[in-house]
C-alpha cells in the first residue's frame, strides 16, 4: 500500500521518492491528515525506535528527517484547506538548548491549518525571545516544544519569565514534545499540554477563544 511505501522510503532517507509518493497519494485522493499520520509519521516513529536502540545513528536520522520535511511540505496547503477557520496569533519554538524541530514544524503546520497566524521562532529559543515576541507581536499563545529531558526545564523558565513580564494573565502557554506530560505541565504552571500536532491545533483554537 502506498502509505507503507512512503513510510519505508522515509526510513531509507529517500527524499525525492517520498515526495513523489506523497504526491501520488494526494492524487489518489487520500486525505493529507492520513498521509501525514500513516505514511510520514509512522516512518519517523520507526526511525525513533531504531535510533533509541542504536541500530541507526545521527546521519540516518537526519536524512529521514529531511525526507519527512519535504513530504510534509507538500501536505501543508492541503492541511490548511482541510481545517476549519479560526483567528488569532501564536508564537512557537523549540526551547533553548534543543534543536529538534520536526514535531514543532508539524504543530505549526496544523495550527496554520486552523487559520491562526503562527510566528515561528525556530529552535534553541531563549525564554526572553518568547516573551518579547509575545509582547511585540501581540500573541495570544506561546507554544513551546521540547524533545530532550534536559531542555524541558526551560519551559518552566518561560512560565516564570511570563509572570515576571506581567503578561501571564493574557498570554496562554502551551507545551508539548515526546518527553512532556500533563503532570509536568501542572508542575510548571503552564496552561495546556497536548500530546500531538492535531490536538495541539485544536487546543490553540480553544485557548485563543479564552483570551
Ligand atoms: Co534526537 N533525541 N538527539 N535527534 N531524536 C531524541 C529526542 C531521543 C528520544 C532519541 C533516543 O535516544 N531515544 C533522545 C532524547 C533522550 C532524552 O532526552 N531522554 C535524543 C537525543 C539524546 C539527541 C542528542 C543528544 C543525540 C546526540 O547528539 N548524542 C542530540 C541533541 C541535539 C540537541 O537538540 N541539542 C539529538 C539530535 C537529533 C538529530 C539532529 C539527529 C535529529 C533532529 C532533527 C530535527 O529535528 N531537525 C534527532 C531526531 C530526529 C530524534 C528522534 C529520532 C525523532 C524526533 C522526531 O522528530 N520525532 C527522537 C526519538 C523519538 O522521539 N522517538 C530523538 C517525530 C516527531 C513528529 O515527533 O517531535 O515527538 P515529536 O513531535 C510530536 C509530539 O511530540 C507533539 O506533536 C508532534 C507531532 O505529533 N509535539 C507537540 C511536539 N512539540 C509539540 C508542541 C506542542 C504540542 C505537541 O505544543 C506547543
């Protein structure tokens, strides 16, 4: 099946073939959401497991990540078209010390799909940059991604910095990433934790309506 092929080619880091197959799946009428979840993300999950078990190393992970990003880029306009429209502005970034951006990019894409404006601060973002952007650009939500247990505490620093800057009552803070949990969200006093890109996008719409 084509979704399995996408997953397999992504694992092999074959970006061109991934792009071709994603386009083919789109042309066959498979929804962008299904292609993303059952093709691209399923392949990336296997990469994650193999990386953890030392069966593959950083270079293989990087080529798979590149294939993931190129395939996802084709889906971006379709995900936007499939989503219901909302309004609001959020900023998003991977926290300081952390360079993982695949999940953050997916979350961004899905939020944009809901019609919200997203300011992408990239990776390795310092707490003050999140705060200054939220103030200067009038964001309703600060979205924080972390993939390393060592960088999760930076999320707590952002919450504290928002309190110190006096914006805590009108800017919501949403967190996510593989090691992040609801319990951690409560511990640091963030407003919301969501486990994946789709629920993150839904939650942003909900939070934007609250502020
Ligand atoms: Co890294 N890495 N990595 N890595 N890497 C992990 C995270 C790791 C779990 C692998 C492992 O050992 N099992 C491990 C962390 C262990 C830990 O902290 N306990 C790890 C490590 C150790 C490292 C290095 C330290 C390795 C080294 O150098 N020795 C190093 C750190 C570099 C740094 O950041 N300073 C490193 C480097 C890298 C690469 C550069 C090679 C590459 C990143 C490429 C890139 O992002 N451009 C990489 C990758 C790809 C991974 C794995 C294999 C895959 C991550 C990924 O992209 N998953 C990862 C293993 C794994 O997670 N199983 C691993 C796919 C992505 C779609 O999922 O990001 O979880 P994810 O996003 C999801 C959800 O979490 C959620 O939605 C997304 C989509 O549904 N989500 C949010 C994410 N952000 C959200 C925000 C929200 C809401 C939901 O609200 C705001």
